[in-house]
C-alpha cells in the first residue's frame, strides 16, 4: 500500500497554506497531498515555497468532484483530512451566494462521502487499514451569529448565522456532526475567530489597509468602525489545528480564539501606527488621515468573541504570539511583498 498521506483541502488558501508551511516545518516525516481548485483566492506562489519538498504532492481539483475525490482517497492511502477548502469572503457571499452553497455545503458533503466510503466497512466501523483515520473540519465563529457588548461564543453556543457565508459554514458543520453520529466517521471540528498573518488574500481587511495606505488611497472602514472581532494569529491557529487533529476527542468541537478583541477602527489604527513608524508618508503626516468611513455591510454582525477554555484546559493549547508582535510580523510581510 502507498505511504500514508494526509489530504489538505484548500491548501493554497490563506490558512491552508500557512498550515502546510507549519506541518512541513514541524512534522518532517508527514506526507501531504494538497488539493486546491485554484480560484482567485488561491496563492500559487505557495507551490514555489514547496516545490523542493519531497513530502508534498499537489493536485488541482474541486472538492465538488466526487469522482476525483474517490480516486484521491483510493489511490493515495488517505489516512487524514484537514478540510480548509471554502468560499470565505462575506461580501462575495452577499453578491453571489450560490458559489458558497455549492462549495461549502456540497463540497463538504462529497468529501465526507469519500471518507466514509473509503474508511468504513458495511457495518459503519473503521476498516483495519484505517483505524487511526481522522477528518478535521475547519470552520468559523461566524456560525454563531453576533454578540452584544458582553459574552463570548463557546462550543455550546446556539447557531444563528447571519450571512450566506456563515449559513453555508453552519450547514457544513451540521453535516460533519451528522456523519459522526450516524456513521461514526472519526471527525473533529474547530470554529476559529478572525485570522490574520502572512499570505492573506488582498481583499481581506488588514492587507487592504496596508495596500490602500501605501498607495495613498482612502482606507475604507465599514460604518462607524465599531464592529468588534477577536483576532487570532494564523500561526497560532495552525498549532491549534494540529493539536486538535492529533489529540482532540472524536465528535467534539473546539472553539479557537486569540483573546484579542479589537474594533475594526482600532485595528486599522494599530496597523497604520506600524506603517507610520517603519514606512512614513512622504508628506510627514499619519496614514490615519486616509481612513474613510463607507456604507456599512448588509447584516454586519456587531461583535464576535471566543471563549477558548475547552481547548486550553483539555488539550493544553494557548496562543503563543502577542497581538502586537503578530501584527508587526504581518505588516512587515506585506511591506516586503510590496503589497
């Protein structure tokens, strides 16, 4: 039989590519098969980082292609799945929701089916060759809806998605849960807060702030900018994913957060302060003068926050990078990339 492999879906995306980097660095014996559709959100430069690495193979393909998934599972001895692949930009889900339903819901369904048909026998128990198989579904805190000024999401929070994006992720979460309870498929799920760090797509908030500032263009902030998010450094998220993938209890959900709540406006100002210090404007004034408030997003959730007590106490995980250090790493990355 072929060497055991872990399938990473959406491995050219922001979090997925950082996770692949993390595994290549920390698990030199791990064999990875990266599957990515290579949509606009994929970073093809990630393949250049990995091209000399013998422990990684890449396939361009769609998780909605059931036949392809069956071929991948059967032909590569897939023993684990870390499922990142998703449409994830909220604004795009508002303007074209169908793609989110197709990829996030149906794509997850086809992936679950491929795992079930490969790993389980007719009695819905794991085949002898797949006793240690595991399916890790990566999700978001947005499935829980919005918070008021106090409180935090936990694994016990009721689902209340408010955008087509979060609704599609909520549906995929429920599918994953159902495959555990119906078929005993060995699954775990993590719901994370807002990620930031190197290699994020330019449409996201922090890369947009940096790009607009450097280009001396208005920096758009929705509404008053008082919407609050809990920010999690992507490299800390990757360590949490791996901890859950290896040690998490099957069928369980783990909420992952960075304990760094910031309003969008405060986050923007923090980024601009770093730019003011390390790449001053030619006219000597602060980049903050470029902040421009624009019409608020439809259905814009007020606040997200994560109570990560479960993963901290049961699996011993905690974020290792301070928000300030992580933000500097992030800004310097984009400055060095010329973004």
